[in-house]
């Protein structure tokens, strides 16, 4: 049975991936900061036969022992991780100060979530010898700067450190692809805006600024990740797939 660790399984992207790979027969391990809330609000609609292949680790990535908690769980359950999808994030770090700057604490916190933590977790998983695939979930804002015309209040709504850290994440993909080859492939997916947290005004502005004239649907995140975990991408490593409806081409 194939196994995948999806960090941040309760988020918009993570939940779609978790449900998809459970339905495909994968053994799925995921992380969340609140296990009871996750079970009650996120996966209650899943059939029991899928839940049998789901392992949930309650862990806070900001704590020093977070990686040890993950590895101890995996070892106790005697799970060999084939693939890891680095998807976890924390909205707490995306706060902006009143003068529109970003505090050192939040800048470093976001960088740790996007780069430092997944780097160290990947190395720990790779040491076990079973890891074949690493996938980073990034953003179009790691490829291009944000467009001010998209936002009603640009400086208050678009934190600079988000894109900076996502750009670093994309380069980490390339570095690890070189350093972990040939045993482990490392790739990245940079998504555009996904429907769900925006008002109608934002949606209309977004549609005018992208060639496909739409934001991504939640299910649009599945295909690229499924491809990268399949045999169809066996010759790919160090690449960043941009799934943004064409946003970044103009």
C-alpha cells in the first residue's frame, strides 16, 4: 500500500488531497493542531472504510519537539512514508502591523513554516530510506509579485513575507532535488487563488486579471499533486508546476 504524509490536512488544499488519496487506496498520515476538531468538522462525511487508512497526528509545528512527535508516531505505527506533501501553514504569521510592515516574529514564523520546518522534516524522513517523493505546496506569489489592483487595500491585505517565503520554498525544491537525487524526487506546485475566502468584488477583479477568467476551484488542486505522485512524472524532479489559470504569464 502506498503511503503519503500530508501536513496541514485540515486546510483548504490539504483536505482535498487527503480525501482524494484515501479514495485511491493510499495509507494517509496527516497533521493537525486539533485532532478532535478535525474529526468532528472536517472528515465526518468520509465512509468508515476510508477512515481505516487515515492516521492523524496532533502536533503544533511551532514547538521544538514537533518533528520528534511526528517521527515517534510514524515509528510506533510502523509506517514507512513513500511521499510527503508539505502543505501546512499558519494564518497567525500573516498578520500585518499598523504601519503595514511585518514583524520579525511573523516573518521568521512564516519562513520556518514554508522552508525550515519542511526542510528538516524531509531530511528525517529521507533517512528512513523509504521516501521517494517530496512535494511542496507553494503559490503563484512565489513566482510573481502581487498585483495591487486586485486588492481594495493592497498594503493591508497583501503581506510581503508570504511571497518572499514561497519563493524561497520554490528554490528549496531545486536544492533538495539535487541533494537527494537519485533516490528521492522533489517537486513543487504553485497554485493561484482558490475560491472560498473572498467576497464578490474580489472575485470579479481576479477574473479580469487572469487569462482563464476564473479562480481555481478547490478540486483543481488534486490533479497536479496526483500527477507528481504517479509514475507519469517519474522523470521529473526539481520542477515547479504553476497552476494559476495563466495569472503569472502576463
